């Protein structure tokens, strides 16, 4: 993990390409980690001089936001501060200083990235609390991340694709897509979602008959990960 200075505009061709890679699975042997690692390996092979920043949100969780964080956010909103380089102006008390000390390195990593790779399991139809805590820390009002590519490598126990009975319950991909587009102004074409489904077929006797479909999904995810990582 590295920490970079705050950079407010999307990275340019004069800086080395940078990949911010987040993991969020509580498991070490994890399908989302596997797919995310494949994306990162392909990206590194394509960008030998690139900077790969890895942050494991499950092993080293970021704290939940507290009241002082909300005061920073309120100040930014009230004073119509949209340039992240000016967020520091919101710090007025020791508690806010402590909150900012958590935010600043997370935000610097995000803003320095050309590509944001998020490897995430589905937990209870959505994303893990560890990932949500990171999103809450780094997200400020009217913050655009347009110009960056977002890749999500997901894993889930069941099947949630279009046309399946569980599709309406997918608040993992749906949430991330809506948030990237709706809050960060990331166009649809700059987002890639790939992943492994039916992981529970390995443990749930009721899903044992779906192991073939799980294997196929995992193989497709790894292929998509390699192709995507090389194309970024
Ligand atoms: C706390 C928890 C909640 C889960 N909730 C769901 C769920 O709502 N839907 C689902 O399909 N699978 C669910 N699963 C199964 C995981 O999505 C599945 O094990 C997946 O492979 C986890 O990703 P990973 O392999 O990267 O750890 C859950 C697993 C855990 C541990």
C-alpha cells in the first residue's frame, strides 16, 4: 500500500499509469480476490512502468465515518467546494483534523488512480460493510471521477443475472453501477463488471447440481478479467 499526495485532476499521460486495487472479501481463498488479481496481473503486464496500489479493506478496515466527518462534508456542501484540493479548508477542530487524517490518504489514492479495481463479494444482497465504509469515507458532494475506468470483480453465492428470479435482488452490481454513474459521473462505457456466480454450489447441498454452472462462470470471469486488465 502506498500513499500519494492529493491530485485533483484525472491523471495525465505524463504521470505513470496508476491502478488502485481494493479487496473486500473476508476470505483469503476468494473468488472475487481471484478475479481481481487476474485483472491486476494483466494490467501490470500491459503497463510495466505502472503503479499498482493495493488496499485490503477486509484485513485493514477503514473506520466508519463519525460526526466530525459529517461536519467536513457539511462545510464542503455549504461552501460549494467542489475541488478536492480545497476540502482541507473544512478542517476547523481537533476532531475534524483527526477525521481528515483518515480521509486524506484514501482520497489521494483514489484521485491519483486512472483505474479503480474493486474486488467484492456479495454479502446479504449488497456489498460488504468494509467496502461501504471506504465509499463513505472518500465520497464528498458533487465529486466527479469522470475520466477514470472502474472495474468490479464480484463473487456471489447464487445467480443474479438478467432473467433469473433473483435478478431484482442484486443490490451489489446495481448499487455500484448506480453510484458510479449517479454520484461520480462515470459513464457506463467506463465501467466493467465481471464475476463468479453460484459459489454456494460448493457448500450448499441444495445447489450441488449447479457446480458445472459455477465452474463455467468462474472460467468466464477469469477470461474476462485477463482481457479487461490488458485493455485498460
Ligand atoms: C456474510 C455473507 C453474506 C452472504 N450473502 C449472500 C447473498 O446475499 N447472496 C448470495 O448469492 N451469496 C451470499 N453470500 C455468499 C458469497 O457471496 C459467496 O461465498 C462469494 O463467493 C463470496 O465472495 P468471495 O469468494 O470473494 O469471498 C454471502 C456470504 C457471506 C459470508
